[in-house]
């Protein structure tokens, strides 16, 4: 009977999920995931079935204008958004898993680097001009830097360091999802502000990416994360 006690204790300890995040962070994460996937699906449909009606009108709708911009470099757009969707769909397995997920990490890093490199290429066709380009260059560079640091930590077997930089990378990338509600506000108030997509697209990028970047940094510096970090440090083999 005594020989079974440590087994039960080990099971209890191993079943404890070290990836405990606050509700606001999980809620924001899942909202961003849903928005990101929906945006990609919508863009793929728009590229596969372009609307001709908007381009024939004297004053095409803002969405028709945006669709035309992305359709002008459809191959590059798909090369960016499809790996991005795959990356986003992997993030729950990488960040929220209790066990396993090694297969997801093997795809996580190469997909992330593809997304980052193609994002640089996409910045050659900005809707929001230099303001959008500046946001892409800054936050995409931070994303790739975080991804590289996470990969190096993984190679060194530093679980806590790897998780910290993974969180940064994912939060920054999901900033593109946060830009969508921001853009929605600009679209909804365009009759009052008279701002066109070319005028607010870049602002929306700066706002959306900044929200996610600041939110994850606040969490990484909180006491709650220190507890998560301590649990991860107990599992250097992950």
C-alpha cells in the first residue's frame, strides 16, 4: 500500500496544469483567435469569388476597395494569411496544453517565420500608407525577435524562458485580430469623421498591435505570471 502512495502523488502533481492564465487573458486570446480565423476565411472567399458590383459603381464601398487592393497581389496575400491561420490554430496546443504538444511546436516556429517574412513583403502594398508600414515594420520585427528568442530557449531546454517569449510572439501576432474591432469603429464613425480606409488603416494597426503588446507585457510583469513562471521552471524538460 505504501508503494502506491507516491504514484498517486505523482499523478496529482503531473495533472496540475502549469499554464494557468487569468480569465481576461484567456478570453482575449480566444476572441482574437476567432477573429483572426474569420478574417482569413473571409479574405480567402473574397479572393476566390471577387465581387464585380463594387468596382462598377461610381463610388465603390470601402470593403470593395480593400478587396481590390488584396486581389492585386493575391498570391502573396494567400502565402501570408494561410500560414498565419495555421499558426493561430496551433497556438492553443502550444500555450494552453497540459501535456503533449511537441508536434505543434515543431510546426509553430517554421510557420511563424514564414508569417513574419511574408508580412514584410505585404508591407510593399500598404492600404494605410507609411503609417501602416511603420506599424508593420516595428511589430513584425518584435514578433520575429520574440520567436527567435523562444526558439533559442527551446534549444537550450529553458522552459520558462521559451514560454515567456512564445507568449510575446503570439500576443503580437494576434494584434492583427485586435485591429479589426478598431477598424470597425473607424468604419462605423466614417460618416462623422469622413476618414477613408487609407487614412485610418495605419492608425488601426498601431492601436491594435499596441493593445496586445502592452497587455502581454503587463501580464508578464504581474505576480500571477510569476506563479506560472515558477511552475514552468520546475519542468525544464518541456
